[in-house]
């Protein structure tokens, strides 16, 4: 297996923010006139999220920043130079101008202003017209960095404030029935501009390909014609932005990496199916805040249970080690780490025995044992605290999984998607277990079926399923609204408007084996791994692209393709599902993918260009995992970008709302 390449994304972001922007500004004298290197960093709400997603406070302090201030709050004047990192909006420019309304009382001794993306001419003229600011303005630059990092290989362009309510989610804005072409083009322009800053940060010019959905057909959900060209229009708008940067000398003169633009319709199942790796389960089942803050309990040395908050991110080495593991392996791995630590440290053995107090085994991962370790071995407090956090998280996952029968739900989902079971098995499972099933899990089961079995729903079946699953009409609408993501939900060709949508559908065809049954092989995994079979379609897209086998018909270039070895159809070209064109990829088992085999061998001789994929409409945690795994398997730098990374709960909620009157009025 190839060594995991270091992601260029975090390295490039650090260079841009810390070295070029903050570190490139000289400090001033300290308070009271003492010599020093200090400066102030001023941020607005958006740039606060951008910066905090990429760097630590200690990184900023090392660059000579004495204080970080909020642009939109009242601040005391300081005799120090200020680094302003701002979004180029009217609100932020107005506050910047207000800091220098009177030259006799400036906010700071000098202003170094960096905008996260292109500054409009009208705002530049306002800055030019403020003489007190001009007299202290030392730097005015577009730093071209307007995206938020989720992890070292994932970035999002919908950089929202902490409340997360700046605008409707892109799934609503682009896939709902209400947005007209002009509105969509305006929104796509914003995304293209922000995505262009990603390439400016990487200092790469991409060869752009885009997923070409099937053309609209009778029976499609309202707005299909606009949705069918989203990826192409985004590709064109992005190319225009990049060409302008190229002409300005910001980007190389020829393409240096590859970009594939997808939309959420390419795989509507990945966001709803239960993913059984650690990170995905944590964000699916536990109360993690929008900024990845998790609250848990830890027993202190005084035997008091204290509530603690922590941010779950790549600064936690144990989290990085566990996040993409199958959950059963996580449980075993944490227990092994705990026992290994105890075995190697005599003091730990004594502390665990004392802390466990008479608990069975004396080596349990209990709160008492952990308390004893922290008391006896303070030098290992950071590691022990990390283990404690993940012991608690994994315990909560077990409790939630058992309470809602999620292992059984997950196995049924994967059986449905992979063709092992059909709607009769699904309904028998629902009716037998309805007392223990949460409504959301019933909806996700239905979506897993509908998303992979086209044209199977009709009016009678909808009524039967809604009753059996004890769903409201609105909850059942969410299942049907997969049609807005290109799923052929009903066997009908008479739907013409939102008001008649899914009403009077014709009777669906008799249940048959799924068309991609030839892709399936006998199970080779142990029973524990029956939940570990499904893979998002993104894996096939990435492996085909990295081995130059991505279909040029399904994924055309926005301009002439770069010179590369010949391309053929992607894996599984002969077994397309009924609602996908021949040559498209299919859901299949984890052990069916080529991995580091044929695809890896093909990639070995290819130039080591970065591959970036952008998903319009939101990405799933399973897709983040796939990007890390493919990068490791094939020894290439692979990155994921999207508007957002969504939890299954939020995705299901958006599907419920997407066909509502409010969505139609967007």
C-alpha cells in the first residue's frame, strides 16, 4: 500500500494565512512604548470561521498577534498595527471605514487589509474616498481564501456564522422547485468565486470535468431542466474566475491538477444510509455542535463527575487514528490501547486497580480506573484524557445503537441497496419492529430502497408504507422528494406540476432483481462486518479518474481535455441501474472495488497531479472517509470540497422541506 501523501490543503492554507498574511505584516511597539513585534488581528464572522477551521490560537500568537478582535463589536483604540482579514461585503467595509472616521482618533496605528475574495469596484471606491484610512493604509490585498476547512482533505464553501442561518441550504436553493435560472446562476457565481479561492490557495489551475446528469424526461420532478445543467454552469462560471486569476498571474499558465464537479443527484443514497465507521456514527448519532464541540463527563481526582467540552478535530491524535475504522474495530482498538498502556506502566496497573475499587477484572475502562490513571500519571494526562473521551463516545454509540435497533436497521439498508432483499422483506421488518424504530430510521430505510429501486412507488404503496411506518404525510413526502435528486420514484409520465406531483401515479412494475445483480459476489466478510459492505459511489469515481478510466461521456471537460492516456468506461459499466445511463457507476460491496489493485497499478505511472472533487448540494461523512482512503491506497493527493458536510438528520430534514410551499417560493 502506498504511503499516505501529505495533504497540500492544510499546508497551503497555513502558508497563506500565517506566513503571507499575518506573518508578512511587521509588528509595532508594545503598550507604553516598549519595543515589540505585536499587532492586532481583526476578523468578521465569516473570516473567524475560516481562520479557526485552519489554524490554532497558538499559531496566531507565534506570529506576533497580541489580541484577536471582532470587527463588528466596539473596541478600544490601540497603538498597534492591525491585520484586517475581512470578507468583501458592504457591512465589513462600512465597519472598516468607521474605524478611521477621524484621523485624530484612529482605531489602530496602521491598517493592513486582506480581503478573502475579490473586492467589488464600488467598495474599493469607498475605501479610496476615506482619507483618514488612506493615510494609515499600508496593505490592501485580495488574499483569495474564502472556504472553511473541515479536515485536512475537506473544505466547504458555505462559510456560515455560528447560527448557521445565513441562507437556505444549497440543496434547497438548487434542487427545489422554486429557484429560477437567474437566481441559480447568481448563487452558482458565488460558489464559483469561493471555489476559485481554493485553487488560488493551492496555486493550481485545474482541468475541469463535470458530471452530466440524464436529460430531463416526462415524469421528472418540477424544475428538472434547471437542475440538469447545474454542474455544467458551475464549471463554466468557475473556469471564468480561474481564467481571470490566471491572466493576473495568480495561477499557473497551464492546468496542474484535476477537478471533477458532481451534484448530489449522482449518489442520493450516501447521505441517508447508516455509515458504520466511527466519525460518521459520531456525527450521525451524538449531539455534536456545528463547530464540532462535544460535551462529556469525566470523573475528577476528587471523585466528582465533571462536565467537559472538547472540540473533535485532527488535533486529537486518537480521533485521527480511529475516525475511519469500522465501529466494531474501534471498540476493540480502544480496549487494546487501554490494556497496552496499563501493561507498559507499573504505576498505571496500580492506579487502575485502586481506581477500579473492586470492579471486576481490575483493568476495566471505567471512570474510576481513568481517574486513578490521571492522578498517578499526570505526565500522561493528555493521552489518558483522549482515551477517556473516546471510551465515553464509543459507549454512547453502543447505547444508542442498541436502543434503536440500528444494527438491524443498518443490515436491512445494506441488503436493500445491494439487492439481497426486496420490499417484502422491508415491510416484514418494519411491521415486526415498529415499536422500537424511530421515525427517522424508518424514513432512511424507505429512502435506501427508493433510491436504488426506481419506479417502484405508487399511490397504494405510499399509503401502505406510511401507515406501516407510522409516518406523517410530511415525513413520507421526504421519501418521495428523492425525485428532486433525479430518482425515478414513481412509474408515471403524467406529472407536470408541483401541485400534481406524486398524485395518481400508475402502478409500479412487479418487484424484480436489481439490474446490477451481476456486480454482487458472495459475502466474504465475517458476520460482524455485515454492516461494512456499502460504499458511496464516490470511490468508483475517484478510482476511475485516478486511473484515467472515467467516462468522457458522463464526465465531459469544460474545455479541451489535457493530453492523457486513453480513457474507457468506469468500473461496472455493464451493470447500470435502471435509473442511470449505461456506463454509470453502481452501488456495490466494499470488497468489489479495485482498491490498490488494477486502479492503483494504472495510477502508479500517471503524473502525480492532485485530484479535487466538488459536490454541489452537500457531502456526507462517508465521502470524506473515501477521499482519505483513496489517497492512501493510490498514493495521490485527493481533496473533497462541497457547499457543506451534512448529517443524515439534516439531509432528511431538507428533503422533507424541499417540496414545501416555502421551498417553492425561494
